[in-house]
C-alpha cells in the first residue's frame, strides 16, 4: 500500500477543495466584470486582515503575554512604576522566607481557628482568574510586607484583608514545569473536590492524593496537625 506523504496530502486536499471553492467564488463574485473586480478586492482585504491578525505569530505572542501579565497582576506579581527589583524580592519571599511572611511561618497552627475554612492539601479554585491550585499553608490573619499590601489592596480593602485568613497556594505556570506561588485571601478561594491538578513541586509538600485532597508530608503535618482532622 503506498504511503501518503505530507506534500501528497496537501495536493489531494487542494484538488478536493477546488470544485466547491470555484462554486462559492462564482456565486459570490457575480457575472459582470465590475462585480468580479469588487469581489476580488473584498477577498484580498479579508485575506490581509486575517494575515495581520489570526495568522500573525507576533499578534498571538502579544496576546499570550497580555494574558500572562493579567495572571501575574492577579497573583501579586505585577511590576508597577518600574519596581522590578522589589517585585523580584517579593516573589522570592513568596517561595520561602525567615520572617514568617506569606504563610511561611514554622509556628504550629494549633488550635485551629474555626474561621479558617480551608485546609492544607485541599484543591481550590481562584475566583477571579478561575485557576486551580493547592493550599500549602495558611495564616489566621494576613502576614505580608507593607509594600505588597499597598500594591494589592486599597486603604478600605486593606483594613478588611488584614483580618482575613490568607493562604499560600501553588498554581501551574505557563510552562509544563513552571510554578506560580500566590498568597490569597479566603474570600477569593473556593474548595473543589475530585480533581487532581498537575503542579510542580507538590511532592515536596505531600505524599499522595487520596481522591479528594493531598496528604501532607510529616514535616508539614507537624506545622498543621489539625488540618487532616475533619470537623465533626
């Protein structure tokens, strides 16, 4: 049996589309020379618009960068006023720090406050960007540097946010092995079950997924001893 190559497939597709294409062009163009001229001009204009929008890789890259910028801004990674170094420092603190900020404190969270609704290991949905992540830490009240708080909240929102439980959440980044770390208020997250997101570095925090949530590593369970005990 002869093998079909890519050029052969392309030629066959062009041949098969020739008749319907001719029919459509004849119906659309009309019979007079003037009608055919205007129809051809329309075709050329449509092709130019397609080539400069949907078929232009630069346009697609700009769109992707815009979407990524929106996600970073949503998670607190936006760089306003050219403060790139400050933003990089805060991003590093999101991953880990010795000041106990962004849910990084090693203090034992016990007793567990009843107003902290989410638990370490639970899968959550971020309400604004509809991103799926996993909780790896929490604070009963917001613990973050002042410059980050000023960038994320207005004066009115800041007062409310300071008294709201905040969670350290891991999300998948734009690449297969990239990671986004966020510090989000409880009001911005919803618990979801039965879904296992594929997020890098989860094995550092959890031993396995039990079908509903991720089970903590022993070192993490020491910090959150009551997070695997369901409320009665």
